[in-house]
C-alpha cells in the first residue's frame, strides 16, 4: 500500500450484540436462535393492535454489566424511543430503541496494537429490539419473513471514529467478543448473526483533524471480513481521492467471495426516523444501588487475571495472554498448578503439547484425557531433569494416555527413557561421536562453531535420547576446546 503515509484511515464501528436472555425484550416469547420460522411469535411480536410491551429486566442487567466492564458511565434516568421506518420485517412499523439518552456512555476498551496499548473510546451502548429476518434465498419468487427474531434484545455498541487500521478493528472486535462471552452477555457468534458489525470508514490527509466523508459497510459476518472490507475500502477511498473524484456518503455491502464492496443505497440525506419517546413504556430508573449490586457480582476480567498471572507466576505476556483468553483455560491452568509449582512449564505444556493433542482429537483443553495430577507429575518429572521434554510430550505422554494405570515414572522406566546422568556413560558416547567425524572436528577447531549442534545431535542418537543434554554440551566443549 503506497498510500499509507499520505492518507489516514478513520474507522468507527457499530456492533449489535444479541443479549443472552431467555425471552424477548418486551414479551415472553423465546429469544433462542434456530427455531422453526415464525414459532416464537406471540401477538406482541406480531404487533397486533392493542398489544403492549413490558420490559425484560434481565436485558437491563446485562447492559449495565457490559457497560461497567467497558468503563462506561451508567445513565440513571432512561427511557425508550420509537424509531420509525417501514420495512417488511418490522411489524410495528417502528423499532423500540434508545435515542438521546443511551444507558451507557463514555467508556472504552483497551487493546494491544502494533503501537502498544490503545484505548478505543466508545460513543455509547444502548438497548434496542431486533427486527425480524427477511430470507431472500429459499423461494424463487418471494422474500420470506421469519419473525422469531423480532423483538429479541440487542445492545448496540458504538465506537468513536478513533480506529486507524484494519488490524486494530480486528483486535477490537476480537477483544469485544471475548468480553461479551466472558460476561455471558452475548454468545458472540457472528455466523449465526448474534454479533453483527457495521464499519464506518473514511480517509483524510495524514495530519488532518477533520473527518472525511464516510461510507458504511454492512453484512460483515466475521471479524476477518471486517478487516478485509476495511482494507479494500481504504484502497478504494484513497484512489477516488487521488483521482479527484467525489466520495459519496453511502451504505455499501461486502461480498466475501469476490472480496469487493458494492453500493446498496446513498445516505447523502440522513433518514428521518421521527424519533419520539415510547408512550407505552414508562421511563426506567437505574439506581446507584442497583449499579453497585451489579458491580459486586462482576467477576474479574480477563485483563486483570492476565496481569495477576504475570506477577504471581512470572509468566510472559504471550503465555499469560494465551492462557487467559478462555475461562476454561484459566480454570485448567489453576487446577494443574495445584499439583506443581513449575508455572512457566505448565503454561508451555498447555500452549504446546496439550493444545496440539486436543486440536488433533477435537477436544477442548479441559477434556484432555489425563488427570491434572498426572499432567503435573509428568511436568515435574521433566523439570527435575530425569526425562527430556521431547520424550515426555511424545512417547511418554501417549503411553500414559493409552494405559491410564501407569505413572510417568513407570512409563519412562519401561520405555527406558530415564535420562542418563552418569558422566562416564555419556563420555563414552561423546568419544564415539568425535572419533566418527574427524573431518568435522577439524572444521570445528578451525572456527565452524556451529557444528556443535551436529555433534550433540549424534550423541543424542547414540544414547537413544537418554543422555542429559546439558551434560553432553559441557563434555563436548571440554573435549573440543
Ligand atoms: P449513524 O447512526 O447514522 O450510523 P453515527 O453518527 O451514530 O451515525 O455514527 C455511527 C458510527 O460512524 C460511529 O461509530 C462513528 O464513530 C462513525 N463515524 C462517524 N463519522 C465518521 C467518519 N467520518 N469516518 C469514520 N467513521 C465515522
Ligand atoms: Mg450507522
């Protein structure tokens, strides 16, 4: 991208997250996904005349929860507003949303970007109901409507236009999805549409502080597609600007197969939604008491747990990050370290051999077939220097899985893999190695120090992997220098 230094990318994201409530926002229809079309539709969802909405308190709780976790101010005095527009999948002809007073304001989410830690500032989080779904591809002639989704509670999370790379947008969404899952606010499943993202994108000359004209890209059904759409849209907007062409404020769609965006509709004159306060719902007050109560139920966030792990167990940033992205991994780590204090090694095993095995066998980590006691045992055994890591994570681990009655020690003994620490025995292998390669020894002595790896590899082979490699290294250096 040759234009990287001339133009700055500016992105603001709007994320819709479906709340994990059992029922809809204003009635008791099931809010679950995947039911037969139009089976979760009482007269309220269908907007029959005379039906009235009643607020689901659980949705408020989840909104406050996410707002607190994202460092927001929580609005005390809330009301809903009608957003009027006509669309076949909107039975009432208006959507009940929040307008000028969103329940959460002024928050941020920290991400680590290529330039270091960044706070992505939020504009707002508000509550609204979802519309139904128009299905265009099951009937040749007609668009079909499924109203199961009509009235399902959503949070709309809106960032300020403060994201300046596709990579940061990717990271923000990844972190956001982790967070909503962590809090049990939303299942974060973008493929099923329970988390959806629109990207607002503009460009401006580097150094400028005014905003350029924006386009809004919709239909982004994975975090990867958000990133790709931003990348190609940046290119497109820059090239329009360079060619002196106008940028049209419009809504565009992303076609993942062709990796292009195309215009859906112009947005030059803002739609008039004729907002007004919803007359069928009273304002709802969120008291400080209630907010404090939610605060007290919040579990530690992954970021805090990661920081704790780094200081308590001396884990590196990378290790702590890998372990702290899923609740289950954190619990798994904590249960292994009840049985061994080699924290760093436990992290390595989790990220390395255990994860590999589970991936291969389609298991999640906590389903790993050995008990945490046995894993801890195996790890301690390696750390004591009596077996090497490769054997332990390969043949020994596999044999233990096959015969769960055996301990790491029994397997290692049976397979003859206890490391040889006897200096005399190792010295014999070292001698054999060096006499078998006189030419290489000469080369080493005349300066090709890299050959030490060849020698130690040969010793390892002669010992059938049993030689203690630290000892081998020392003896080789003694003999050669
Ligand atoms: P609307 O409701 O019409 O989509 P908003 O003003 O609420 O408009 O903005 C929606 C999103 O667009 C926000 O995330 C905001 O940060 C972003 N945004 C607004 N203007 C720009 C711009 N010029 N470039 C990039 N993003 C923008
Ligand atoms: Mg928008």
